[in-house]
C-alpha cells in the first residue's frame, strides 16, 4: 500500500486515544482502539498501534517500570492480519530495535528460526533504513511523492534525511534504496594514505562519501576528515553540495558551529577536514527519553544564537536535528553537517521546486511540501522548535512507520502538545515550542534570535511574549487544512440550525394560534354569559310585570317563565 494511502487509512482519533492511554500510564488493550475488522482502516491502524505499543512498552521495561512486553509473534493469533509479510517485517524490525535499546540482546538467528518465510536480512537495521545517505549521518534521499507512485520506500527513522535527487535523474524514478550510515570508529584503519594526515579510523560512511577520524600531523590535532569516494565520477550535484558545504562552514566562525580547517583533493577525491567533537551526537544523549526542561531550554537557546549567526550571513541549514548537533566533552553543543545548507542570495537553488529535502520528523511544512522558494530563516526556526520538542518529550513532533507517512503528518496534523506527553511541564515552555512549530511561517518567531530571547525570558522566570493558541484559532486552522470536511460540517451545522430555528418559529406560530383560539373562546363564553344574563333579567322583569297579572294573561306569563328556565 502506498504510504500516502496508509496514512490516510489510519484512524487518527483511535491512534491518538491509544497513544494518550500509554502516555497517561493506563494503556488500553489493542482491541479497544481498532476500527471494524475487515474495513480499509483496520490493518493500517492496527500496525500503527503495535508500533506505539512496542515503543512505550520496551521503554517502560528498560526503565524498570513495566513487565516484559508481549512479543510481536504472540499477537499473531489474536490479530491474524499482522501476518501480512510487509507489515510483519516492519514490526519485527521495530521490536528488534526496541529490544536492543532496552539492553535485551535479541538474537537475529532466533527471529530467522521463528519466521523462516520472511526475508530478515535487514532485521538488525533500525526501523527507518535510509535512502541515499551522506557521509556524516544516516540520511535518506527520495524525490517528491509522485501522484501515481507504486514503489514505496521502507520506514525511516526520525533522523533520516531526504536529499535532493541526483542531477539529471528523473525524480519519479529515483527511489533506489541504499544502506544506512554506520557510526562508530572501525576496529581497523582504512587503507588510505593522505599527505598531512594519519587516518585513525572510520567514523561514518554513506552513499556519497565517508568521514574519517584523522590526525593532522602538522598541527598535531585530531580532525574529522570528510571525503567523496567517487571522486571525478561523483554526481555533479553531490560535488556541488560538497563544495557549498565547505564554503558555508568556512564562513561560520562561531563557537557553537563545527569549524572547518582544511580543503583539498586526494587522487581526484575532494575532501575537507573539520573540528573533531569528541562528545558524540545529541541524539545519543536523548536516546528517546525526556531531558530536564531547563537544560533543554538552555541548549536550544545556545543553538538558536548560533543559527542567528548563520542567518545573518544568509545561510539556512535546512537539516537541524539531534543527529546534527555534536557535544563537546563539557556538554557544549556544536551544529554540524551543512550538506543541505542554502544561501538566501542564491536563487538558482540546489534543487528544483517540488523536490523534498531534509529530515521528515524535523522539516518544516514548506520543506515537506517541496516549496524551495519559501525556505527562509523561519524554516530553521521550525527545526529548532522540533529539536526542543524532542528534548522535552524524548520524541520528535511527528514520526511514523515510513518517510511519506511522516511527511503527510507534517503537512496535515498538529503536534501533540508536550504537556500531554510529559506531566508537569511548564506551560510557557510548551507555548514557545508550539509557536516555533506553527504551520504558517508568518506565525512562528521570525528570527532564531527571537527564539533565544524567549527561552532566556523563560529561564529568568520573566513573562514570555508568545501566547497559547486558543480553541477558536485551532478550529480555524483545522478548517483551512481540511476545507472539504469543514465545508461539509458547516453545511450540516447550517442545516441543523435551519431545522432548529424553523421548528422554533413553527412552535411559536402554533402557540400564537392556540392563544388566539383560547381568547376567542373566552370572549364567546363571556358574550354568551352576558346575553343569557340579559335574557334572564328580561324574562324576570316581564314575569313580574303588572300587565301579565291581568286576568286572561296567566297562560302567557307561565309560557314566558318556562322559556326563561330553558
């Protein structure tokens, strides 16, 4: 099933209900949050719920606050639909990854024995295997989603980056999957000799290049050495991005941005050396767990001021995420990997309008929509908000089983408010985070410096400038994103309103008519009583008249009295 269809078929209210039950500490049973079996929503929703269960259950088990989670295999009898090979494979990879993070030491051989009919060669790769990685991170490259796409990329992790399509390629055909980047220094030194450097080990490798840990023998310092392996055979687009990255970093002499030391070429392979940051990635520190709020705010304030420095030099990063923030030994953050950086004055652009680039879980809606001309400093402001969200909650604002589902969430959904995921979180910090994550760039902070100043006010216990989004505004935004559904709801509301008002008016008219009839009846009765009284008086007077006492008038008198009595 294409990812766009998968996302559309997931029953979002049931998904959110199930996720909220886990965040509140009282998880519901899977069966309580499923649509009708046999419906088109059943399997996509079930798969999403199992992904949520695996993530939360294994985190609780690792923290010692939960029992050992049920295995995916144990769910197959109760939910036979999960035996779908594609669905089962993704869930097993998710389970393997969650168990590994929890320190459970799963065995790939056990999985192969239990599921002999599945192709499990990629079982040990974390969910979200990547497409077209760069040399410095586990990145992914896919073109914008074609309308009739039939080939679907596999699930992507929240750190997977989408790169622009290769130069000269047909975007609708460029969906080749490549291995994810492997991090960590290799045990043996690579076979490469580079004048002036002693290669100490390999830090990361991707589809375009490789990053080495090396000793600069002239200055006696350890550096990170980035090199394009294809050399003269490299794609022109890759070479241009490599050059632009080197130029961008060279302009940014800032204590919280990784510095460039040297640029050169070895046997036709371009390279540059960067400051080596020994503390590792911020992503490794977060490891899916919420960080202390004040520390998170302080760190993002620092990163925001570094990005303001870059923006003042007309450079947009476009791929800010925990994996692209390195930490020094004393915990100071440094932004790295400007491989997708854009110069504001460069209208030609690296990528044609319509191409998507960035990391789905952290990219702004204008990136997710492929609107390259709309990329501005506010795009990085969004990413800063997504990074702050991840620090506060342990997860990015949007994540799904695959790349395109995540992209669709970025475009169509609002993030779950952090305070619903982390009890006791300061409301002002949530307000700052959600203002950064506004869909409309004009409604975000307009500069990274504004984010930094707002976080500074929060840390100093001063009033912040941003205000929470009210119910009316949230409703209006929903209507703008879903005009067809909003129009239908409005029509139904108007119809109900018309029926209600019309019923009220008809009731009022009926009450008026009933009142008039009662008034007329009372008037008639009153007139009858008056008339009868007049007749009674007349007959009495006549009967007592002396004229009727005259002899021979007795019969007439009796007749008149008898008529009066009737």
